[in-house]
C-alpha cells in the first residue's frame, strides 16, 4: 500500500483480500466469515482477534471481543490500530498485504490488547487492565504494562518474549523484535526508557533505566543499553557502545 489509508479504505482493502482468499481456497475461506466477512467495519476485526486469542471459553471470547469493540469506539484507538496494521506491510519485506498480519501476527494482536488495557487504565479500571496484560503475557508471550506509552505504526516482529514495563515511552514507527526488554532499573524505579521515532530494537536487546534512545537509532541484537543513544546512532555489545553515529552526534 502507498501512503496511509483511512480506516474505511483499509477495511475495504481487507474485505477485498478476504473475498479473493475465499475464491482461491474455499477451505481457508470458510474461516474468514467469523474473522472478517461477518463484521460491519474494521473495529470489529481486531476486536474479534483479541477475543479469539485471549479467551479460553466461548463466553470469555465474546466478553473480551466486546470489551475491545467498546475501546475501539474511540477514534484515536481505531486510527492507531489501522496505522499499526499498515506499518507491517511497510516494514516487513515478507508481507505486502493486510490480511495475513491481521489474522496471524500475534504481535499485532498483543499491541492492540495493550491499547485496550491502556484505555481501561485511563478510565480507572486498573484491575481489568492488568488482567489483559496478564492474559497477553500468558497467551501471546508479550507483556506490556497498561501505563506504558506507545505511539502508532509500531511493529512487534515475531513478538515472543517482549517485555515493556511501566512508564516506558515508545515513539511512532518503532520496530521491536523478539526477546526485547524495556524497563526500569533498581536504582531509579520511577524512571524508564524513552524510545524515539523510527528506532529499531533488535532481537534480545535490553534497554534499562532513565535512558533516551534518539530518533532513528538502532540497537543491535543482544545489546544491553544503560546510557543514552543519540539520534541515528547504532548501539551494540554488552555493555552497549556507540557506532555508526552521524557526525553531528559524536561528542567533541
């Protein structure tokens, strides 16, 4: 897709993909009715996925799906869910369509579960918000505290073993691979990392404490970051050291 489509445009594209899938493979297509084709709008589709992923019984699945639909009635939340889905087609070279990540990428579902839990937390429904975090950790292997802050067009790639703690702040267009930890340290329990726009957090990296990772920075696989990373720099190693910094980012 070129550019960012509106929510309505996105939904029309998803339905066209689903209808084509039914034609190509009727066996697979039979599953698309409850997931896509029976729904009146885009908000119902990620809500259905949340219910299906988190609920262990039919009643639980229906309850969580309804809760997500209530949250996605917020225009800001459904716009964010739309941008998150579209960003996968932009950032994942193996994916150029919208239907597979919506149906199959648990990282997308986990991110939208966080959006619902954050919405609940802001309403003062803290216990229910924390329940969703716990279920996401159990069922999806992604644990994001409801009071974390996350922008839009964020991509949780592979999405296994991701932990994002309380007070962490993540900007727009960030890509987070598997086994990444973003959290506080014991010396400053009320301070958490701030991740800038367009950052790449590679597999197994750890970002701890009151640190800032600047826009466009890259954190290498397995790196442990406990100091600021300037914009555009790459941090690698344990402890992390800076490399490939833009000239303006290199200290005098």
